[in-house]
C-alpha cells in the first residue's frame, strides 16, 4: 500500500489529513463521532487567555459555494483548558495541536507558556489571521507586529514547534509568510477563512450576527491552492518549511491539488461540518491516487505540479 504518512514540524502523522482549528472543538467532540479515523492530527479551537463567549447568533450560515462563519474565537479560556480539557486532549488517539490566540503579545505569550509546560504538546498553531473578531488579523497585516510577536513566541516555545496560520495573500513573495519563516516558524498553515459577508435581501440584514465573517468551503479552494503554490516555490521550499494546505477540501482531488502545489499536509474544515466521516473517504482516494502516480509515498508528490 502507498505510504501516506508525513512529517510536519517534527510531528509524525500517519495520515496527511488534519482537522482544522475551530471545526472539531478541542478534538474530543469529533472523536466522539468517528474516533478521528482518517485523520493524522487535530488542531483545537483557538485558546485565549480569558474565556470568550464569541459573537452573537447566527454564527454560521450556508453559502452556495460553502459556508460563512463568525464564531468569534469562543473558547473556555486558558485556565479551564488546563484544568478541565487538556487531559482529554492528551488522550486523543492522534496528535493534538493547540491553536493559540490573544489580544496582545503578552496574552499570546502566557498561553504559549502554558502549552510549553504540557509534555503532550509537541506543536502549537499560532492564529494571527481570524477575520471574525475586530483584532483577529492585526498581526498578520502588520509585518513589524507579526515579527515582534513570533520572535517573542519563539523564545517561549523552547521545545514546542511553532506553526503559523496566515491569511490569503497574493503578494509575491508573501510578506507575512516571509516574516513568519524568518522569525522561526517550523511550519505554515495556509489559509484561514476569507473575509466575506452575506445579506438577507428580505430583511436587508446580515445573515449572521456580525456584519461580516469568514467564508470557507469549495469557493475559496482555488485561491488557497494558488497561495500554497506561490509560498512553496518562493519561500517555503528553499527554507525547508512545510506547509499545511487549508481551504475548501471536500474531495480527495482537492487534497491532491494541495499536495501537488507544495503542501505536506492538508487541513479539512467545512467538510467536517458536512460529514464528520469525510476524512476516511478522502484518505482512500489519496491512497489510490498515489499508486496511480507510480509512487510509493505521498511525500514524493509534494510540490510536483508543473505549468501545462
């Protein structure tokens, strides 16, 4: 059988598929549905220093091309995560990658320090690209602030890998990705949801409880593939920094596109809302595809897309 295992930021994953942050709770919730079968790792919802109730409802609505959400980083906060949740995350059957966020560098540092102190945490994902809060993208949109944040977090995360989750950015090369790599990122997640809105034409009001939110699903997939390909060739491949491709993966073909564009692993988000068992189907398709390509390992196909 084709080998679908991969390495991301020092983590060995038996499957290249990862449950994206915010789509599987803390991992425990999805594990109760399908035991996380087909997945190589799960990223928790973003953890902040203080508990957050999130945005008012409605928080999620459908789009013709996917989904619009404005959850607003709702989570139990660091203290409750450490005392009530972490032990269950530790016992998941696959590696768990806590996502961390904050309103200031100091808050990010406190959350990161707590993760550094937990032996089971081998990597964290630094969320600097959430479009569903007023300040969720502040660091990603300021190279100076992003550099300061990541350099400080690199000092805190002494033995924990730092994965940086960045927004859509078509600059060549991507300024945020360049800064992240220079600041010590061990891997990049590309991309987060794309700022978007949807209006109910009868009520003339936003279809979610916030003016705008983040679009995900098939509609953003080609955009994400383009960014992964650009960042891989311009920055990540020369630096030896792996990429987690994320955005609109519903079928194995979508995941294969990310691999060919340069991703070493592939995140699933909206697909898990549609069908929590989707990772198993995607994994089966990838295994057959790798064999048809005449390869023994999926790693042989990373970044091998060519112009027609």
